[in-house]
C-alpha cells in the first residue's frame, strides 16, 4: 500500500504542471522540516534544523552555506503563511503559465526569490544593519511571480466573491502594497527581499522583447549544469550523407518565425491588454503555452 501511494504521488508530480510541482515541493520540504525540528524538540523557524535552509543577513553564513540561496525559496514562516503562499502560487502561477507557457513559471520563481535574497543581503550589509537574522524566501518568490503575471496581462479579469470582476493589476497592486507595508511597519528586514522580488517580477516580463531575455538565460544555465535539457533553443536539423561524409543543415527559420510571432503577441498584450487579441492570436497563444 505504501508503495502504491508513493507511485501515485510520483505519477501525479510527473503529470502535473510546474505550479503543481512547486506546490508539492514546498509542502514536502515543510513536512520534513517540521518532523526534523520535532525530533530535536525545537519548532522555531530560524532555529536548529530550519536555519540551515534559510538565508541570513550575515554574508559569512551564506558563503559557508551556499545551498541556502535556493532552499530558502521553499520555506514559509508558519502553517498559515504556507497555506496562503500556496494559494497565491496556484492562482497567479496558473495565469502566467497559461499565458506564456509552463516553462516560464520556474525561472521567475527561482530567479525572483534569489534576486530578492541578494538585495536583502546587500542592503543590510551596505547599511551596516546586518546581525544574524534569517529570512524565508517563499513569500518573495511567490510575490515576484504574482507581479510578473500582472505586468504581462494587467487587464485580465478575475472574479472575486464580493467585488465581482476585477482587473488583475488592481488585485496585485493592493496585494503588493499590503505585503510591503506590513513588512516595513513591522520593522521586518524581509521588506528588502520582497522589494527585490517585486522589481524582478517586472523586469522578467520587460525582458521578453529584449535580446537579454531572462527566461532564456535561466534555462541556458540549467542546461549548462545538466539539471535538465532546455527545449527553448532546439533547432530542427537534417543530415545528408555524401561520399561517406555527413552534412548538417539547420532548419531554424520556422522556429524564428514562431518566436517572433509569440514576442509580437506578448508585446501587444503588454501595450493594449489581453482583450485586444484576435481569436487567431488567442488560439496561437494557447497552443504555444501548451507546446512549451
């Protein structure tokens, strides 16, 4: 029975989209940390076991524990914070994934959280306010993803129970302000990390029509370190054999045309909103997101 449960979970993770995988990973790590802390009799978020997964404002700690720059992205402050983060991740991550493809979700989650952590470390050390504080990074990563979705499709309507249809940009602006104001007025240094996440979320979408696209940079790095193969820069090729020698001819013209059309549609969404797209453009965007 245990084996069947494990197989079902593995099948669910493999068949799910990136938002599903991020949620499962967050929940799984949270459970493991809770059990580990319970074993040593300490449930504090920055004590005993958990602190070895968190970023500190002490850069010596971060340099001697380099993995924390990534592991802190999957840790929340408490159970309520975890539940809220997962709901926000599901809502806004799904919007971003549906609009521009599932492969765009992970880059903004990881890079947004890492950028926020670097801002946090730099500001506190530059201003001389560093001590030995720790921060979780799930809030920052999710906030960065939320901002990215609003920048991409600001006029996208979401239906709220009391207020009815509300534009996405209004919901995100209110949510971001609440997060930043609460952190700032609470004298919580995570404010700088959250601010970095907000900036990166905007920058990520802004780079879509630039030569320095951040999603391509991220997937290129992932491919270089062999964690997974990137499908972003695949070119079709045909091999010809003549007199014992092989000749490759790359057929990337269709790929370039596809990317150009997708970039034009994304630019149109940012300038005029999702509602300005024609039926054919919406269909193309939908098929492109599924293909990604």
